[in-house]
């Protein structure tokens, strides 16, 4: 079965080349050249992942992402101008799964796409993990907190899963990168930190009123044992 | 305060006070001499003669003649002669003035005389009084006059000196700022009311600064546009390259690798140029936050050490001096990161790089020190390594990677935080780069 990508970037020639490249790697590729087209394509079913350029005419990538995240957990990889930290941080805060700085090496983009997809659509492990008031369903990758459903992006889910599987132990940032994003951290990379901060925001304090995820400076993160 | 101000102020003030003192002294001396020359009797004699003429007038023309005679006396002298009739009325109606004189106990001489009909009149003559106390000659008067002169002239001198020295000081500060690269500096708004030569100088200065700024902006814009435009073809090139590889490169594989490597280098260069431009122009607009330097450095060492080959020491860092700073986290991060990467590139891999946070020599100053164990930098080039695209010759020959932007990006970020950056060769080899940061940003 072919996975279907939506590639939203205003550089038409680049899109055509990337389409050829990804198709040769076995993907189906749809294209959008501005934010409105992207939103339109996103309404159609059948997408497995979106590659979203931040700088797009009409509606920029961040706004497209914000719109998408209202009701969808579709994996998103942002293309950001390198060095533009605000775009990157904002993108991750708005729920992008990963980002690739532009101009990107297509092999690297492909690797990230595969990594994110493997986690989102990979063979589902089964079973529930229950910790405090959290209930993680690995089958459909959903989270219930005190019985209420909490919307998590696929990457946030992976990070929480890893932390809960190693509850009470410190998980290094590198391990979190590997397990949630399927890659090593790169220079200037704060993706995992951003995902953790999103998780903290969504989960709030634990029943005892404490911070659920503790930062262990210089090492990584730890899910608190009550 | 500034020395020009004091020079102007003291010169003007002292010359005015000196002038006043000299005038005062001359005046004093002359007045004394004049007083001495005019004997008391001559005035008395004059009064006496006037009195006699008044009596004659009374005899000849009666009361009316007396009045005319009195009115003929010059005003100043008239105040010294009063004539009272039998009904105790002053003939010119100056009863009040006379009464005041009497109440004050002014010494007066009286002369009784009669008119043709035998009615009695009394003439009061007032002696000449010496000049009044305040204006009197003598040490006290002189001191008072001098003090008044000193006070008034001090005020005038102060304002004049200030009006000359302050704008010059403002101009000096502005030219320093321009020299330090802040081309947005203007001076004329500090002296809006001035249309004299200094005001014109300020306006010309501003015109010069505006021209410099416009040129710099145009240069940046060009560099930015070119860099920006280069990115799209580079991105397309790298995708085309991958497609070419997939189509089966075969014998040209190594050439394709080379093309890939070079286009990647070009991409990094373009990005660094854009980063440098962005940091030096837009960074001022980003909000500041409180940054725990220990935390920042610990995280940074963590990230950079990921890339060190296993088994090598990498960056050695021990948390030290606590320090929280207000500033832009990303900029500081990038600044120190560039120093660390640069140091790692040039150090002896077996000895790694040392990073430390120390208390500065001045109060409220922290220093971030990065030391490597490489071959250092020739003494003459220590300053230049912070200039964009500057590379030490040896590093050009070796093509050690990088294109001479890392250190200037670092220097920009440090300057943005009101700090300074300095490089020196360690006595036992290797380069020491020190960032000094004020804890309280001005």
C-alpha cells in the first residue's frame, strides 16, 4: 500500500522535483502551492502525512497547521527557514511533529517522513498503560485522563508512552528523539523540549498537584512516581 | 563633568567677577576722593545763601515770592529746605515729608524770620547726609556688590557654558555610537531649538549618519536578497542530485558526491549569511527573557557533545558561578555554540575544549570562557577573527570547514547584550575566547 503525502510549498519547480523523488521512493504525492490550496487538499481524505512550508502565500504554513490541528492528528513536518527559531518553535508549539530546516537535503526529509510515519501508522502494539489518572491506549494511540479524552499529536503520544514505560527513571533526550522522532538530535534542536512542554500544558498537574514530567538538567526527562 | 564645560564656565565667570571687582574698586576709590574734595561747608554755605534769598523774596513779594523762590531751587536741594508759617503749615504743603524727617530724628537747623507784616516763619535746613549704607563705599559695600556680581555671573556663565558644552558632548557620544556600529544614532532631536553653528553641525551629522545607514541597509538588503534567492536553486539542485543518484549514477558516483558536498557547503554559507544579517538587524525586536546561564550552558554542552566522536573528551564543563541574565536566549545560545564548535574544530581532539563561567573583574559582570588546545591565532589577527568572513590563513589552507562567520555571529550577539568579546592566545598554546556580559543590561 502506498502512503500518500501532501507537499505544500510555493516553489513549484522544487515541488515537482520532490514529487518525482518521493514517487520513486514509493509514495503517492499531492501538491499544494499556497495555504488555501493546502487547506483544500487537507479536507480530502486519504492523506498519511503533510509536509508544510512555513512561508507560503495566501495563508502561511503556521496558520494552516493551526487550522488542521483543530480536529486532526495527521502527522505534520514543517519546512522552516534555517535559523528562524521563532517559526520552528511556534510550529512545534502548534503541534507539528517534526521540522526540517530549508534548504533541506531530500534524503534527510525522506528519513524524517519515514520516521514520523512509522510511529504514527506503524504496527500497533496492543494494550493499555495505566498510570495515576492516565490511560494510554496503544492500539489507537489515544489518551484518556480521568476518563476524558485528551488530544495528543502522534509525537506527543510517543514521548508520553516512552516516559511512562520508564516511569521513575530518567529518559535521556537522545532516547526520546530516537523513540519519538526516530532520529538523532541535530544542532539547535529543541523539538523534544517543545513536545514535552506541550504535553505538560495538555496534562496539567498530577492528582497530587505535582508536575508530572520533571526536567533533569543536562540529561533528559522523568515521569514522576507518585 | 566634562572639561570643556568647566573651562568655559570658569573662564567666563572669573573674568566677569574680576571685571566687577575692578570696577567696584575704582568706583569706591573715586567716590571716596570726590567726597573728600567737596567740603561740608560749601553745601552748608549754599543752603545758607538759598535761605537768605528766600527771606528776601518773602520781604519783597510776600508769601508768594517765598513759594516761587523755593520752587526755583533744584529738586535735590529743595528737599533740604522747609519753611513753616505761623500756623505750622509748610508753605509748599510738604508737611508729611517734614514730619517724617522730624520723626526720624534727622538733625536740622532752624532759623526764625518774619515777613514785611511781621508774621513769623521758621526755616528748617537739613544737613547733607552721607551716601546710604548699602551703596556706601567701604569694605562691606564692596563685598556685597562683588557677591551679587559673582552670583549673577555664575548663573549666566553656567547657562552659556552648558549650552556650548552639552551639545558637543551629545555629538561626541553619537559619533562613538556610530563608530560602534549603531548607525541609527541621531543627535538633532536632542537640541531642537538650535539654529546656530552647533545646531547646523548636529543637522549635518544626522545627514551623514542617515546616509551611512541608508548605504548599510542597501548593502544588507542586497546581500540578503542574493542569499535568499540562492536558496531556491540550491534546494532544487539537491533534489535533482538525489534523483540522479537514484537513476543509477554508476561511474559518476564520486562526482555526484562532490557536487552534493559543495552544494551543501554553499547552502550552509547562505544560511549563515542570512543568520548574521537577521541577528544584527532584527534581534532588537525580540522580547528579552531571564536566562539562567548555568542551565543554558549545560544544555548547550549536552547538545554539542552529542556530535563529538565517542572516546574523545569533547567539552569539559563544570557548573559554577550562578548567574541570571536578561536577554535573548536563542542569540546567546548561538553565540556560545559557535564558539564551542569553532573551538572543537581547531583543538587537539585528544584534549578537548574547556568551558567555564566565571565572575568578571567588574561588579555584576560574568564571563564565559572557551579555551581550546589548538595552535592559537597569530597575535596580529586576534582582533580580526571577529570580522565576517575572516579566516586565519592556516585555516584557509586546511579548509577546516566554516567560512569565518561563526565568530562574528557570536560577537554580534554579545554586543546586543551589552557585553564584549575578546580572544587571546594561552601562554601554553591554544586560543582563549572570553565573553564578558553585564548582569544588569543597561
